């Protein structure tokens, strides 16, 4: 495939019938050259798939899809609460520097040309091959429309080739359609693609019937949520374009309810078709019931095993020709090459997982009181003791303090405390309003006698304390260092997707080749469960004969939880908000760091101030981590007590390279590029922009 792509990029520099609207000339490759033979179609397909808009290791939310050569391998840093990093790329997901507007229209033009022209050569192919090529065209077009729609709402929907009329440029313009018409077209294209594509793709990395169905389910969940939850935003999140009068965002007051049920129905049906056919299943190659180590190892392996029955759609890499840099930028500090700690999971994310001690409000319990300002710190012989009962899935996704990775103990220590026992909370106030009071500002650190020792920098400013006759550095080798963000800034490191066997000399820019799983069977189970609960909430009938929707949803969640080593649901899900939140929370855990959460919290409409108590897919007091439109996330920092010869933990807002996020209601739709609006008579800017 990679050779085909490289060859196609050279060949297609000469193609004008697919790439632009110039009149063909004799020295150009013609449709006959490409569409009359399978070798020609291989080039055409390679071209389409090289431009397919997917989000993997090379996608950065700040920069956008066109920047396929992204050099900073960081995941979940877009204000989702999954992770943080020190760089400017850690920003709220309110737009992309390279707007995905013009690029997809080029891809759509090529897909339209295929759909319109290939039937002229139908007799050259067996029916199955012809259908597959045509299905690829519909799939690619659906993907481009889908990526645009969840960014912009209503978009231009060119379904045929546009005649090149340079003297009358207005004839080449296509206005934005309504958001409802846009989602209906996406539904139609994914449906057609699924009908035409075979059950097994012709080539690795290409779509098959189930890829189309899985993305159909995902897209329809997005559409259903937009139709429904735009209504929960103050004043209703909808509006008409000034130039065309078309409802470019949102749904009409008499349409949203019917539309949302329609889309959730389609999501459920698509997911259930995949489930019933039985081609895919959850990865359990090393899974052993009740064996936490086996469950953990199984979940580590599942993201690198290309033979996994869970993999539906995968972006493959191969060293040295096609690589990425996740290990170079998101490994722990010991493996910095050239950077490290690009993805630091937050305590807010870790708190989603089962098996942690908790205060009455659900947050992590670090003292023997009822809040983190009461009582005395709980002491541990080993920091890993705090996590002894946690579900193994967390360890497979996150490197915990003092856990082992690449045969090395990951020494994460915030500092050393030399004061007397028992130890009271270091801070008197842990609220959002006092988040800027950092450990280096405390009297225990600045006063006399000094009882708190910290390290500003890994190499030049390590404070030390004599412990058992030897000098112990205040910070662990892996950080955190309060003036250096190259080590962990939250107390955690990413584990998911990192190669556990790489040595320092093997790590560097463009040296990683793990696959990125774009769509897997767990996505399908979660889609079925969410759609089922939403349909039950709406009082809609089950769309699949013989199904008990809520039982299907419950079984799907329990299948995922069982594989993860989490607690199973003991009762059937219901058509209520509590059950909906159970599904949402499971989705946030299972699909973390896979470019899913940033879209989920947008479609649920829970990032703005009034909706943020549902941000996590669970009940949580938003005032603990936000104020107004602004919010931030917390870390968990282990400290060593010399008097006790034990560790204690403190939960506090991000200590190093602090990042505050903000989000307004208008940010649920990206701004249309201003240049496109100013030069066009029919392209509308978003209402209220």
C-alpha cells in the first residue's frame, strides 16, 4: 500500500480530471488509464486513502488534519481532562490552525469523479470488484463529510462534479446545506458504502462493510446528540446563515426530536449488525478471569497486536519507511529523545476508574478525614499500594508512581517531608480559587525550619536530604520538577500505545511504528449501549426485532468491564440519566487517548459552564475544577516522609506548566475560515460569530 501511495502521488501530479477542473490534454493521464484496469484503480484508491481524514499519532488537535507530519506525539491534551502537556499545543478544542474546509472538498471532488465515472467501465470488472471500488468512493466521501460536519455543522454537499467555469465563478460555488441535511447525507453515504463494500477489505488499511457500519454508528451518535443536546444550551444552539437563510447549525424546534430518534436508531442498527455478524470480538488473548496481572498484560498487548479480532480499522506503520514519534515525545523522563512527558494523564481521569479509596464526594481519598483538608495523610510503604485494588485497565493506560515500565521503576516523587508525624494536609485550601498556591510557595518550603524539600530542575537544581545515611533527591528521577516540564507534570505518564520494549538508543523522532487503532469492537459495543439508552430515554421502540435494547446495552458494558477487570453492573441499565452517564463514563475510560473524548464531550454539550457537571460522564461538582468559562485539571503527587519512612499523596491542581482552559457555547462549532466567507456570496459564517 505504501509503495502504491508513493507511486500514485507522483503519477497524480499529472492528473487534472480528478484534481482540478482544467480541460484534459493529450499529455495527461486519462480516465481510461486509471479506471479501465485494476492496476489503474489501485493508484486511484491509494490516492484516496492517502488523503483519508483520520486522527492518529500524527494528528494534533491544535494544528488540524492537514498537518500529517506532526512531530509532537501527544494524546488527549485538548481540554478533555485526559492528559496535560507543557506546550502551547495543550489548548481547548475550539478550532484548528489548519481548518479542515478546503482540503476535504478536494477529496470529495475525487470521490465524486469516481462515483460518476466508474460506471462507464463497469464491464471491465467482476461485479464484486466494481461494487468495492464504488463503495470506497462513497465511504471516502462520507468520511470527509463527517469530519467537516462535526466541526462546522451544515456544510456544502457537492454530490456531482462541478463544471469548471472560470468566467462565471459563482456557478462553481456550493452553499452550506442545513445541518440536518448534512447529517442525512452522511447517513446515506455510509449506508451505501456498507451495502457495496465486501466483508473483507481487498487490502490492509482499506474499508470493508464493517468499517463503514462502525463509522456510521459513530457519526449517527454524533448527529443524534447534536439534535438533542443543542436544545439543552441556553437559548437553543441553532441559527440561520445570513447569506442564504439556511439553518446552518442546529435543528428547527419542530424537527430536533424526530431527528435525534432517527439518528440514534440508525446508530443502534449499525452497531447491532456488526455485533450479530460475529466477525469481530473483544481482544482476550492473554486474559484470565480474576488474574489482575494477566488482565493488565492483555490490555497492554491489544494495542500492538495486528492479529487482534477487535481491530476493525487500523492505521499501520512500518519502520523505517512510515513512522511516528509517540515514544520520542510521551515516554517517561528516562527515555527523553528529544523530549518526554508529552502526555501526562490527570488525576481527574484516573478517578474515573474502579478500586480507589474515595471521599464522600467521590474524589480520591488521601487523608483519613472526609475531605482533603481534614485529618492526616494516609501513609504507604510503597506508592503503588494506593492502587492495589484498582481495575487493571488503569495500569495498562497510565504509568503510576513507582510502577515498573521497560524493566525500570518509574520513580515519581514530588518531594521529601521532614516534619513530625502525623502529617496534616500541606494546603489549607484546594479549591480552584487557590490553584496558583504551589508547593514551592508553602511556608513548609520557604520558612524556617524548612520541612519540605523540592527540586526545581532535574539536572541543575536537585535538592537533597540525607535518608538512612545516603543523599536522596527531593524529586524522583522521573519528576516532577517544579521549574522543568520535561518530566511528569501531573504525577502520571502515558502507558497506552507506548512500546514497552524500546531502549533509549532506539527511541527518537520518527522511530516508532506501532499501529494506531482507529476503530475497534469496543467502540461498537459502546455505540450500541449509548444508542439503546438514548432511545429508551426518548420512549422510542427498539429498532431491531427480537432485541431487548437495555439488556443488549447492559451486556455490552459488562463485556467491556469484565475484560478490563472492573466491577460488573449488578442490575440492568434503564432509560434514565443515571444509566446514560454509566455508559458515558465507560466510554471515557475505555476509549481514552484515542481521539474520542474530545468529540464526545462536544456532542454531549457538556464543556460550557452550565453543562460542565456532566463533563466526566458522571455526577461531579464542577466548582471543584472550574470557575465560569475557565477550568483546569489536577495531578497526584507522592511525597516521602523521613520520619515515617513512608509515602503520602497530595491531590492538587497541575503543579508544573499550569494550563487553564476555557470554553464558550459558540465553540461547539468551529469558525468557517474568514477568507472563504469573505470571497463567497453563498458561504455563511457561523451565527453569532
